C-alpha cells in the first residue's frame, strides 16, 4: 500500500527555472495539502485542496501554483524558482478537510528542492 | 497571530531515561492538538488531544492536554535509540481546519 507518493525526491534548480512537484495518494482521500519545511520553522501550508475541483491558499502561497488533477493527484508548480524556495516540500492527504476524528494526516516522504 | 511553540528545541539523553517535551499555543479557536514523530522523512501521527486532563497512551509514549495553561506535554519513558526523531506539535483551528505547527523538538537518544 503506497499511501502518498511524491516525485521527484531531490531537485536542483537555477533561479528563474520552473518545475512541478507531483503527488498522488491511493487512499481515496478527499483533501490534499502541500507544506514546506524549513530549519527551525514548523511545517507551513502552501496550498490545499479540500476536495476534487477546489484549491485554496494556505499560509505561504506566493510563488506557487497548484492543480488538483483528479481525486488522486495534486501537483505544486514553481513558475520562476527563487533561492527563498529552497526547502523540503511535503504532500499530505486526509479523508476530509482537517484531521477529522482521528487527527491523522498522511504524509509523503518529502521532496528536497535546492534553488541556486 | 496564531502560534505554537515547542520546547526544548533539542534534547540529548541516554537510553533508559524519561523525557518530557512541551508544546504551548496561542490560537484564536482551538479544535485539537496533535503530536507527530518525524524520523528521516515523513511525519507520522502519534496522538490527537481535544479534552483537558485526559491522557492518551501508546506503549511508552503518553500525552496530555491542559487547556487552562494552553499547553500539552509528550512523555516518553524508558527511551530507546529508536525514539530519536523530531517530535512535532500542531494545533488545528476550528475556523478553517488548518494546522499551525511548532518548530519541533529534536530528540537524540544515546546508547
């Protein structure tokens, strides 16, 4: 059972280049999220999708775009990468928006992005 | 501004010791407090706390919420090297179901 799968796991970009992080979940979850994690800071929500067909900004959306391609897939795009976007990116999913009665978000293994 | 603060930021103990990790919060509308463990990669769920004073336990780990003090503790007894990880605390908001995360406590268990 794969759970949440992210690709790529590592990527190095030059300033100004674009790229897309892909995320897929096989748990039939309605809600999906993109977070970034920086040293000394907590996870910060970039964008989320409460259900198929909807997306909303989180705490730090500037410089990013997202697409909920279908119920399984949620991609994050950097149109013009900047060094400040160097981070570890996590995709997560949950049955419904928030943590419901269980408190559980399911995370992918992360994508380490370096922007030079 | 909603915030979650964890302490200490890092902690080194020896195998067999008991540790207590702290999480305090200031948020506008509290729904729940969550603890996650992050080893090398993905955070994994430990506990969800919604009511004050009710301890949640899982093996050697336990956690309790104090809504009056706006805080929670995570206890680990008889620590093992496999407990080495970053422990993350998050608070879920009622208004938009978003999670506000603390910076984490990095726990290192020495053999």
